[in-house]
C-alpha cells in the first residue's frame, strides 16, 4: 500500500528504503552502529575480555613491552587453537560407513569397504585398483539386486561458496585430468555392472544380479537439488531416509 501511494518503487529518488528484517528497522532508528573489528593487539584483547580465560583479571588490562605482548599473544593463540580442535568433531569415515550399514542391513546383506577386484574374484591390477573401494556393497535378500553404496560424511554447506565448491566435486566430470568424486563412484558402479555375472558367481547368487548405485550422506547436500541432472546411480539420499530407497526393486 505504501509503495503504491508513493507512485514509484525506485528508492533512489526518495530518502527511504524497504524494511524487510528486524535489523533493518533497528538500523533505521539508529540503534545499530558500525561494527569495529577487534584490533590484533594484546592490549585490545585484554580490554575486550576475550582473553580472560588465559589471563587473570587481577593482572589488569595493561600489557607493556614487546616481550610481554608476544608472550601473551602466543599463549592466547595456543589456547584458542586447542579449544577449536576440541570442538571440531573428528572425521571418522569408518564409523559413518558402519552407521550406514546399520540402516541398510534391515533389509539387505551388506559388507563394508569392499574392493572391486576382490568381490569379482579378479586379479588385482592397477586399472581396477584406481577405481577405489566400495564403501558398502549390499545385496537384496532374494539375490536379484546388488547396491554399490557410497557413504559420505559431508558437513552442511552454510554459504553459496561452500555449496559451489561441493558441487564442483560432484559433477561427474574430469577435473585436472582426474575423475571427480562423483565420477569415481559412477565408474565403480559401471564396472560392477559390466561384470555382474562374475559378481553373482562370487556372491553365490542364483543368477546375474542387477547393479544399482546410491550415495548416502548425513547432512543435506546441494546435489539433492540437482537430482534431475544426475543418473540414478548417483542419487543422493540422507542417512535417516534410507528406508525410502527401493532396495528390493531398484531404481
């Protein structure tokens, strides 16, 4: 209503702006000042209280002399680094694979960290070794379908830059003369599909199984929004949604 009454939506000709967030209203009323970054100095850190977990308040906020300043800053950096290391969850790929197996094994026979040449009873060669390991190889109860599962412990992308970087690793293309992470998974699926008869014989199945691929993640990924650009073998599914996968019938 206000924009219609003004007769124009071009804010360049008026001393006004659209309030879309609470912070916009606070800024319009002069309640938010400019942000001043903390200076990288020992005195400033002590004055703002950010360093009180390494410096006692009884010592005050004045740090005089180059030697004392460097000693304080060194202690502050070491303490901050140790705190950060303790807060960051350790990357444990094997644990995630085991969790993925627990979700799959309810309806499938699953095995972790399977080498393609081993499950096909082939001779180990450089070509097959370059395919990499299969995180989880799962077989349906009736033995008609085998799933090549890629379990990825990927953190949530919080910025557009992180999302773009993640997508660049999962385009199914050659990068710097090497297959990206998605293409490596797809190649493993295609290799087992081309040798499905050997796989069925190795697993002692009644016939030649159909081979399907899937990528299991533990956090929402930008690849899920581009599902139409990917083949079924590279479908991305959340760990808590594995029950929705058609394990018994395939894609």
